[in-house]
C-alpha cells in the first residue's frame, strides 16, 4: 500500500491482534492498512461515543488552545469554517461567545455542501485530519477553500520516534487511520504551495 498522502512506497511498521500499519519511506507518516478502515456506519457510531457536549468544561478546555490561536490571529469579520465539526461544535460555541461567526461542515453531522462552495479566511480542523482516508485529496480540498493568506488551524497528535507506538493511546481509536510527522506537514507545505508552517506541539498552522 502506497502512502495515502505523498503516494510513496511504504514498509510494514506495526501489527497487533486488531490491525496493522505501514510507514511511508518518504514523509515517514504511519497509516493503517486499508482493509482495517472502519466503514461509514462504524465511523459515525464511534464519533457518537465521544463526549462532545458543548457545555462540557473539559472538552472546552481541550479545544481552547486552538480557539486562542484564532482569536490572536484572525478578525471577527473573517470568513471561517469548522471542517469536521462533529456532533457537538464546541469551537463554534466558544468563538461565538467572542463575537466570531463560523460555518460548519461535517460529512456525518453537518453535511451542508453549500458551505464547501465558498472560500474562507481560516479553517479549523480539531481532531479531524487523523481520520482522513485520503489525506492528499482532503488537503487539496482544504487548500482550494482558503483565500490568499488564509490559514488552516489543525489540532492532532503528530508522531515522532520518541513515541512508543505499541503503547500509544492515539492509535487505539479505530477511526484514527493516519498519523502525521513533521516531515509529512513539510511535504504538505511544499506540495500544495502553502507559504508557512508553524508546529506548536499539537497545534499545526498552515498559511496559504
């Protein structure tokens, strides 16, 4: 199986009794073998198990660092999209408290194709990109949705070799099918022509 992001060859990386993973030789990403991908019904069921109550303080605090980045970098009048917003759009809830407006798109819970027919000054993806089965296609869509100087604000858990993959909590969610590395985000920067990449722990910002 070639890398779903950069399409380079891969090597077997890890197997347990649940599923197996490959590692890209080029961008060093790790990805689940496609035969283990959940179907749409399984995905939706899993997402509904998440605690996505917009009034849950712990969930708000988990997403607040991304919201703070947006508040520091964007104007309240900017056009914005929460891509993969999920059943409880906490980011929208927190931003609207500060006078910001943000539209929602999610193939399962906010499937409004009209929101993919305009362009945006910024797009937020919190715990979304690791679910992509076709990240190369998805990042092209995201790039095309951005205005010039627009930003992607991504929250995920990048992989590096200090992580013990067998014990890593992040792989245990069956809907997490793709794990990015710093090199993978650099590939995204260069391949699509983003101007700037900023990696701050779990927050990744790409500027068009």
